[in-house]
C-alpha cells in the first residue's frame, strides 16, 4: 500500500471548523467528522502523494514512529475507501 496514490472523490466537500474537519458526501448525504490528524491526512490525499510520502510527512510533523504512522494511515485510508470517499489513482 505504501506506493499507492489516492485522491478524494468528487462530491465530497470538506470544511475545517476549529480543530475538526467536517466531510459531507453530497452523493450519499453522509456527514463525517475527523480529528486534527484525520484532517491532516485528508488534506494530503491529493492524487499526487504516495502513501509512503503521507506517512513520512506525518512522522515529521507529529514526531511519531514510522510504524505507528503507517498503521494509522493505512487503517484510515481503508475506512475512507470503504466509505467511498477516496479512490486509488495508482
């Protein structure tokens, strides 16, 4: 999964309100709330960065181990994929 690249699907709008990100899937009418780290990952899912790059950026920003960041990022991406909010580019 580390070399894969994902992008946000069209029809999902997001807003940052204080320390939370609100995602609205306009196709399904679902609303999700993300914490600060989830919001940061969401911002990094841009269709250009690989999962490995996202992990590396989080390790630098939050001073967590690469192993912890990798597990968290992969779990979060899996949830977003299952919810139909992101898609694989490569």
